[in-house]
């Protein structure tokens, strides 16, 4: 069995590279224009600083480190769902209320 000497000798490398570049471009474009993404098969919006703060205050392993569980992942998907409409009190914001939706 011959071992490839570099990645150009790997069968299908060009298609895989093209597909990865296309997906990266979609992610970058989507983050600029608020296009929903998919996480665990569900539509999600971009993570905001307020979301990050909520996850940090909740000691989410996605922010603080550690091993996330299925419950952590489902909570993250719920928080970032464009249909959540979560209202949270955040001191220092206008009126102290932040809407995630």
C-alpha cells in the first residue's frame, strides 16, 4: 500500500477542499447579514455578546470550559433559536431588558 507523500495525492482532496471553502464562505457571509445557521439540525442566529454573558453567568462549559453535556447543547440551541424571544434582565442595558429574538 502506497502512503501519499502530500495532500494532493489523496483521492478527493480537491472536492473536499472546495466544499470546505464554500461552507466557510457561507458562514462568513451569514454572520454579516444575519442569515440563520443550523446547529444540531435546528436554525440558530449568531451568538451575541449578551448571549455570551448569559452563558458565562450560567457557567456553560461552552464558555467556561469543561465537558458539555447533551443538556448544555440543547440549551445553547434553544437560546440561539431565532424563535425564542427570550427576555432577560441585564443591568446596564436600556431598560435593563435584553431580547434575544
